[in-house]
C-alpha cells in the first residue's frame, strides 16, 4: 500500500482535535473498504473515480486507516490541489 509522505507525517504526529480529509483508493471491493473505514470512525464524504473515497477522519485515527487491508493508496485531499509551483500536498503552508 502506498501512503503519501503527508499522510505518514499526520499518522506519526497527529494533532489532537484536528481532522483531515484523505483520499483512500481501494485495491478491490470499494464497498468493503467503505465499511472498514466507517468502523474506524471515518466519514465518507464522497465517492470518486477509480475506486477512491474521500474520507474525513480525526488525525488521531489516521493510523487505524493506514492499517486496513484492501487499500491501494492513501493521500490527503491536497493531491487534488495544484499550488503555484505544482507541488500539491508535498508543500505545507509554513513552507510557502
């Protein structure tokens, strides 16, 4: 499973009381992954193309999502955003 650097940072050092939106791409049955995510306290915000779910979750629960079987990749929703330099999620606001 691919876990983006931004998600690894959140998983390793979550901020209490903060949430994040993740893009979770299923490796197989997206409905099965949807159920597992909801069991891990994630909220499905949207179903996207390519078996991908937009998931809102407290940062403190990101590690639980990263441990689920059947996931191909996990990234933040910032991968859909292109900054002026085109870096997307790889640049935090403090680095701009």
